């Protein structure tokens, strides 16, 4: 009796796991044009008594018009990842500024040697100059990397935003021209 109960519980757990895995693996339905419009904040109401079928036809045709006018298709747009763009720009800047600490150290050594020579100990002045020059060079490199990352993230978001805005403007104009009222 006990083994039968244990077997039933185990079968139930296995069935749940398999069911959950199947649900997770099930392909999600592609977004519809109505879903895209809602995500973009384009909510249109029929102002001239258009039927539901006519609304679907108009939505599709205005989507096609907006896609051709803006050159942007929200259904096929890759997701924008500003963090990835920032990381790539930071890496590119890091490669370009590689050796900034060494250059800073070399400049600091020269300046420190001159100051140290005037003070009576060129070697000590050069050592101090090298250390401070390396710190300054490294600091400048980090600042350049941070600025490049921020600029890349902003440019990525801005470019995407401009495409979306152009699409929304074209789709909204088309829908209004067909007798729909846009709700914001």
C-alpha cells in the first residue's frame, strides 16, 4: 500500500515536471499588429462606424504604409540592448587607449626627473613622477572608457527611438486618415 502511494506521488510529480517543460518549450505566438500598436501606444477607435473586419484590414494596411515610409518594422526589429552597445564601445575605447598608464608614467618620469634635478635628487623625482604619471594616465583612460560607453548607450537608444517615432507618426497619420481617433 505504501509503495503504491509512493509510486503515485512520484508519477504525479513526473507528470507535472514533464507538463511544465512542455509548456516552457511551447513556441510563443508571434505578436499581432494590434499587440504592436498597443505596445507603441497607438490605440485607435473607429470614429465612422467601421466594422471589426474593416478595422483589421485598415490596421494591416496602415502598418504596411508605416513600415514602408519609416523603413522600420517593429515585428522584425531586434531588441535594443544599450548595455551591450556601451560594453562594445567601452572595449573599443579600452583598446584605443591601451598603454595610457605607461605613457603617463613616461611623461611623469621626465617631469619628475627635471623637478628632482632642480631639487638635488633626479632619481627620486623621476620615481615620484613615474608613479603619479601612471595614476593620471590610468585615470584618463577610465574616464574615456566611461564616456564612450555612455555615448554609445545614448546613441543606440536614440536611434531606436527615432525609428519607432517615425513608424508611430506614419501609422497614426494613416489611421486618422481612414477615420479613426487615436487615444493617447
